[in-house]
């Protein structure tokens, strides 16, 4: 394993936690998803610092795999993606804030337009600047966040876009990770109606889970995010994606506690017999969820130590986690590492123990970790 020039955070020797990002797995995941719909282009959603993996490393890796279109949430992210992929198409999902059109033009970035006001502003700007830089048009088919309503879009039609360069039409699934949910069929039907009303525009519907809903969801451009980074796009089924992110915590102290002793804040965990405790230098300030804490009533999360799952002992605190390593094989010492995220303990596993979403786990991992990129 090597430290990439794009790596950030403290030096490995000084770090309490080490975040490993497998760029080879990231590329393999993109290729697998792209291969599921050979007639469609496969983009990549790289918002939230590429789901915590780092835009500066992950965007070039995806570009090398063949990705030519990227989606972010904010202009600041778009500029970073532009520096990492000079020739890609980069779209900003959160829309066109008033007065920001010149910033898009400077770096050849593309807004996703979701209101009549945004369409009018982009049309006026591109016309005044004689700029041929096409935006995306977002229509809401059920999420009720951003986008024109279906009725507004159908009333507008392609005639209403005259003078506003548009590259494709898009909407966003509400519950694609739940294939039987009837809202999926309704959104697929509504989007087909919209495509008929905008016959010259390519279409984009599928997110990560949407890719697995079949050809009726694929259209011209797919927009996977979570699955690229190893998250399971089919909850309740085996995960077809390769793990991308690993997290190690460094042991800062080993100690024994006796039967009846408690560990951590508010004495929530009690030793049953004499137990060996490893305290690692990772906590919720590093993005590891406090809700994954262990107590006498609730088991909490685990770590992999010497190939053995070892349970947390007590609460996850700001900077430290205590782990019961009594059953771990071999000699452990100060400075050794335990795995908090790995092939055996995935982001979805941690999310389940914390009552959270795997998206939260990935995007919360803080900058206090050293980062190590592997390809």
C-alpha cells in the first residue's frame, strides 16, 4: 500500500485513524454498473467529497475507468471536480443560485435547473454571453424537493425551453432500493410521459438502486453514487459491489478490567468476568457514529482484531473507543491497528448497528484520519 499525492490528513505515524480508499475497487464498481446497461452512459455522483473518499483522488480514478460525466451538489465541489477532470461534463445538482451563472461559465460547469426562475436566468445569461453551455432540466416525480412539477413541465414543453440550452431531462427515484414499492412504477411511468413531451432531450432516471430496476429505469444516462463506494444498492440481498473504504483505529492503551467494572461514560457497559480492553484513537469527532455505542442492554458495533470480531465496550466518545479484545488472538501492543470498516464489517453493517444510513457513515468520516489510496 502506498500514500498517494492526493492523500490528506496527518502523517501515518501520527494518525489515530487511517482511512484506506481502494481506487481499484471504485473503478471496478463503476465498470460493473456501466456494464449493466451497455446502451446507457454511466455517470458518477461525487458530491460530499466523493462520499468521503476524496474528490481529488476518486474523480481521476473514475475518469481513467471511462467516466465522462460527474454530479456534485455545490459549485465549490464542482470546481474541485473540474481541476481533477479537465474535460468531463460536471453538473451541480442543487441548482442555480441567483447571480452565480458567470461562475459556471468560468469553469465550464453545468447547473441542474429546477424552476422557471432558474431556466429564465440561465437562458438570459447564455444568450447575453453567446454561450453554448447546456444545463440539465430537473422535473420532480415524487421526491417533492427540487425540480419543476410534472404539470409545470408538461405545460412548458420543449417550446418553453426556447433560448435555454438543455442537455438532458432528469428526475430522481424516491425508493429505488425497495423494488416492490409502487412509487417506483409510478415514477417510471411519469418519466416516460415527460420523455414524450420533450422528445429531443435524452433522459436520466436511475440512481445506484435504480440501475438494478432494469432497462425501463436506465434511459440515456445513469447517475450512481452510493454503490460506487461499496454501499449495497439492494438492501436485504447480497451486496454486488466491492468494498472501497477501510478504516483502522490505532491502539493507544491496553488494560484489564475486573468483573463488575464499568467502561466509558455513564457506566453503560459492565465487564462479565476479567476482560482485556483496547482503547483506540478514533471517536465521533472522526465521523464514527456515537449511536454505535455498546451497553449492557444493547450490543453496539464491533471491530476486527486479528481476524476476530471484538465488541465495543461502552460508549463511543469524542476521540476514543474502547473494545473488548479478550478473545483476540496474538499479542497486541500500543500503536497496533484494529479494523472498524473492512470487508467483514461494511458501512452498511455499521449503519445497521447505529440505526443510521450507510450514506451517513461514508460522508461523515472526518479529516483527522490519515488517508491511504490503493489501486
